[in-house]
């Protein structure tokens, strides 16, 4: 399989400054080794058509602000689903309250707080980006330690004091079949949340 050039942009977020040859159309990044926060921010700030996502942990103001920036562009469709138990956390609740205050109508149309179909946590962690033709998923929650935010990728520069990184993965893929399947699943989860009216 030929390595997909669309993923080469993410080489800059690895300490090696390159992707290992032979990856095909999907690449795995690791919190504590790669700049996962930088990858997520690049994805959100470069999408020009449609972002659909479902996140369990949603505690990253910078990524949230990137989503809000998409809201302000009428040509970009945004759909975000969040887990009920996590969305009730102190910081996450504050982020969502501020988001809702900025544009209550858009918030109501685009955000949903949900549980699984059997009233368990909504543990999906990922999203699709239509114009980029990419999707991401993995175990990474959107938090400082979840993403390992602030990592130094240079051997001669140490991580800042107090740096924390969980063991998490982030997969980014340009596989069109997998992207379409994930896109459909995100719709199913989001629409079920809207119908259930958890909040």
C-alpha cells in the first residue's frame, strides 16, 4: 500500500520529524511521545466544511475555542456529542456554559449531551473532518494530561516542570471506508442523544 501523503503534515508533531514508512493510510500517535494536542488542533483549525465528533473527556479550552471558531463560519457544519457524566464536571460544565452563552441557538442545534443507548457512558473519542478527508479516534481524552499538552519534541529541551502525560493513543486515518463508517456511527450516536434529550 502506498503511504498517503495527506498524513505527512503530522510528521512535524513527532520527535523524529517523520512518519515511519509503510503506514499506508492510517497512522498511530502516542501521548508522551508525540505532540497529540498539536495534531488535534491542526485538524480542527484546518477543516473547512464539516466536523463531527464525540468526546468522553472535554476539558481543553484551546480545542473548544477551535470548534467555536468553526461555528462562526456559516459554511462549516459542526456536530458534537459529549458524555453526560463528564460534561457535568466543574471545568467541562464551565466551558459548555460559556459556549452556550455565546450562541444558544447554534449550541442547541449542534451540541448534545448523551449516554449510550443502554444508559451507560458515551465513551467514543474521535471525529471526522470532511474537507480534509480524515478522521481520528483512540483513547485520548481532551485534557492536559490526556493529550500530554506541552510536550517537548527536542532532545535538548526538557518538558516543563509538572508535565504530565497519560498513556493514550490517537489514530489519524485517510481510509475512506473507515471514515464513512465512523461518520455514520457519529450520526447515530448524536441523533439518539437528541431524541433522548438527556439535558
